[in-house]
């Protein structure tokens, strides 16, 4: 992962990271409230050699004192020092218990000893520190006194008496809050990285590129109203949803520029990714651009096109394939543009055999001689083999990927299934993308009197209430020598094909 991917990961999981950070701060603050305050009082002693003489003798005495200081520090927590302090103060603790509250330290190359005592009472902390210091002075005097008699060559003096502290030394609220903040951020980031590593769902184009390099023909944002109003004609003309299908229409023609395929099969990996709405709205967008379009509902297991368009599916594709009726009588016009729909018909017991039959191939060839574009809504690739079988009869395949729903391994299986039968995959459509956030696929959008921007469409198309220039003329202006992808060579009406045999 590069820096951009990490930034996207942080943006995608910022709520989780913020929650972990807040939890860490609360833990740090709660700890400071729950833990009883502890006060620390300290005293400082000076170690000296009781002798006088030349400078050399004094220097040797100072070196001797520094060497003995570490031994005195180790002696502080011994019973010989602590027990007299306990007796002097009348404490009810053992020497081991008191040793846990006493800490003696000394700086290098100095003859200073610091004794610090921690206790829940500031007064008792100061009293214990002073008592331990006095006891250490007496213990060292006894230990260093010559056995033959005489005074000790070492003397300890208190240079800083113990004073009862006014503020507690623990808990350190500021430090606990800072530690809670840092630990919370670290846990949140690590959890986000782990979650992203284990989560194989496709969230955006970056995840898509881990599986395939196929062109991204379009990206459709998730719309709450799409469930009730799935059609392009039901959305406002200038809405991002309408713009996304216009972009898909344009990009599809550029992706198909070399093969000039007139029949496009729209499928997905799993149910519920939005392939039927994508196929339907793509057909509507092509018809709005002046194309003669035929939309075929070839999902013979869960047909949805007739429900979206409000058409009767009693007779349709299966009726034509079984030879019960001629396709001229089965096509249903829809809308004010040149869009004709062949619904699924009755659901058969053998969809794969019907879709892979020679009758289906001849039907597609007949439609290609009549219409500028033929859009086929096919079943998902993974549950059944219908789409893979049918893909061999069409000019190109468009795979719809439901963001936040489909996993990487499922898309990989779908692409492998298409490659296995030699299908021409034109590209991928990302559906159900979030409208905002790191995975959003936004369009530049302006007011009614300004141009909107699409990646491949000319800026001469205006965001007005009326339809802009014809799509083919716009593309011809951008690419003058481009051949027609969906040429208008056939008759304007299907009725002109009555004399055409199904060869």
C-alpha cells in the first residue's frame, strides 16, 4: 500500500479511530479519578569525610566518599535502617512493607543521597522520610565506626529536610490523558489496518485494480430513492445519477471503438449488485441519444426489466426461442424514444440451454441488423452458467460490481469464467458507491447555466432542462475520424424486417 492508500484507509475508518482515541482518553481520565492520590516527600543527605589535611588527602577522601555513597543507598531499605524509623513513628507496618514506599538514589560523581517516601498522607510521607534519614545517619555512624574505638570517619548530614507536599505525585492526570490519547490512536490505526487487510469487499476503484485492469466504464453512486425510482427518466435531469449513466453511455462507446460490437451483455457476479437497473438505464440513455435500441431481458430466472418498465412479461424471449410467436409481435415500445423491449416471457425449466441455443444466436444476429444497439440483461455469473453461455453470442460484456457488497475473490471468479469461454469484456461498472468519502466517485457539477464535466463527453453539453446536442455529433466533434460504434445501418422500425429470414 502506498501513502494514498493509507490516507484513504484512515479516511474510511476515521469514525472507528476517533472512537478508539476517545475511549483511550476516557480510560486515562478514569484511571486518574479512580486511583487514590499519592504524595511523595523527599530529603537529601550529604556524605563527608571527617578529616583535615593536605589537598591530596582531601581529594582522596572525596573519592572515598563517592565510592561509599552507593553502599549507603543500598542500605536504606534494609531492616537496620527501616526498623528504627518504624519504632520512632510507631508504625504498624513491617520493614518489607515500608521498603516498598521508600526509594533512595544518588547522582553519579556526587556525595548526595536522596530519600523519597510515598504515602497516601502527605504529612506521614514527610515524617517517614525524615525518620528514615535520621536512622540512616545513625546506622552509617555505627557501621563505619572503628572496632578499636574512636569516631566514624564518615558523617552524614541532612541538607534538605522533608516537607509535607501540597500536591500529589500520582496519579499524573495530564500524563494519563496523554498516554490514553496515544494508545487509543495506535489501537485505532492498527485495528483499521487489520480490518482493511481482512476485509476483501470491493469498496472503490483501488480495490478493483487489484483484480482486473479492465476499463472502468462508469461509477454510480448509491441513491436512497433508487429503490423506489430506479429508472433514469425518474431522476432529475441534472442529478449525479443521471450524469453517471450518460457517462457510462459515452465511455462504453469509447471502450468498444475497436470491435464495433452492437450487442452488449450486462451481468454481475452475484444477485443484488444492480445489473438489471444498469442495463435498463443504459438502454434508456442510448435511446435518449438518438439510437434505435433493443433491450432484452435474458434473466430467465429472476426477470426484473418488465417490473422496472411496467411491461407485460407473459410473452417474450422464451416465447420467441420456442417458436410460439414471431419476435415482431413480442417487442414492446417504451417511452418517447426509439427503445423497444423484449421481456423474458415465461420462466423455463432449462434457461441455460435456451440461451446457448442456435435460436438465441440467430435472434441476436437479426436484432443486430435492425437496431443500432442491443442491450441484454443476463443472470449473474457465479450462481448459474447462463451469462457465460450467452456471452459467446454477443459482441461484448459489461460486468456490474456492487461496491461494499462484492468480494475480491468473487469478482476474480467471474472474470475467470468469462475468460474461460473467450468473452470480450468491455469493462466494469462500479455500482452503489458512497456519495461522499474516500470511495466516492464524484462528478464536477455546476448550476443550471454552466457546463457540467464528464470524463469523455464534450463540455458543450449543458446542464439545462432540455437535452443537449446529439451524443454522436458531440463525439464526432471530439474525435472526427471515429467510426460508428453502433451504426444506424438498419431500418428505422422493426416492421421493416418482416421480410428478413432468420438465417
